[in-house]
């Protein structure tokens, strides 16, 4: 089974050929409901997102800010399980034909079984996994299963990451490298810019993989700035907040479409690759 890593690679390459960054949108599975989450993901793709990340809700989301934690709690209280995450991937891929990643902490996948999860994710059309808390030194078992099923393994690096760690990740990562725009949790509201640019430059010195920047990107102006030097711009908290602030799911989808349109316009302006 080949999975959809080729679709992911082709999507990022196509954006680069067009002289722009890719827009990557994150929303957790099961939020506000499983069906509502699938509709939300389809809405952002049809409104301009190039790639989507489906969050696997976890009871101890240590890297997530309060907005995403609230959404994950809603999903878990609604009974969302890994089977629902896989269904979300499958239906989103079928509805959009775009790359669908899963963003997850390692513990739920480890407990579910790495081989089982990789096989089900690939069968659903998933392109790979972003694993923010899996140390690269302990990732061989997962990477073996991911490679066997044609899935990308994306690691997250922070501005504090050493050059040694960057080279360790570059040697084994696939798909792209996820660069954190700032230190801290998602949605922290701090400014982004110079630190993220410097980190992207350091990563590019270690790998030819695309570098996508997230954690701290919350509006169109920040996305535009990141798109000047990154291959992809990852936005999560702003999408989740749009759904949380809406009076109902229908209004939430309207807000999502409008926000996606603004972000897509901002990253599609021709930018200078560094």
C-alpha cells in the first residue's frame, strides 16, 4: 500500500513552483461533532487550504493552548475515538482529494498499536502523521510502519532545537519539517517573524525537505509574513476559535470559509524563497 505521501510531496512542490507557500489547516476530529468536524475540514479545503491536519483529541494535550484544549475536550466528551479520527481522514480525503495528515501525541497511537494505526491511516487515504512529542531517537518503530504503508513522518522543531537535533531529524523525517514559530503552546498570541525565519534557515541547512511553520500563526498578516520565507503556513487555533465563537455549526462553517479565504490570499502572494 503506497499511502498518499506522494500527494503530499506533489502538493508542496506545486505550491513552490507557483512561487507561494502552501496553506495547512488544523482542526481536531470530533469537533464540534464527528460529522461537523468532517464538514469543517471539507469547508476549509474548498475555500483554499492545500493540506489539512486532523487532530487526534487527547486528554493531556501539553503542547496545545486553551482554545484547542477546549475543542479537544468537546470531542472527547462527545465520545470521539481513534476510529472516528480514521473515519474523518477517510471522508475528508474522499470529499477533497487533498493531502490529509493526522496530528497526534504519541501515547494514543502507541496504545492503539503503531502497525494497526499506520495500516488504517493509509487505508483511509491519509498522507502521514505529525508527532510533536515523539523523540526522534525513539521513533524507529513508528517510522518503520509509516514507511511500510507509504506515510510521511513529520517531526516538530522549536527555535531552541540544537543543530545536532536538526540534523538527526533531517536524516529520518519525510514529507516536511514542522517548524514552531515560537516557544510555547499553540494560540499563545506572541509575535512571529525573526525567530521563525532564523529557524527555517537552520533547518534548510540540514535538509532539502520543505519547511512549514506553525504554532503562533493566527491571522492573515502573520501568515503573509511567514509565507515570505516558509514552504507552508500552518494555522490551527484561529480555525478552532472561528468554530467555537459561532452560535451554531452553520454559522461556524461560514466563518471558516471566510477565514480560509483571507489566509489563502495571504500565502498565495508571490514570495521570495530564502
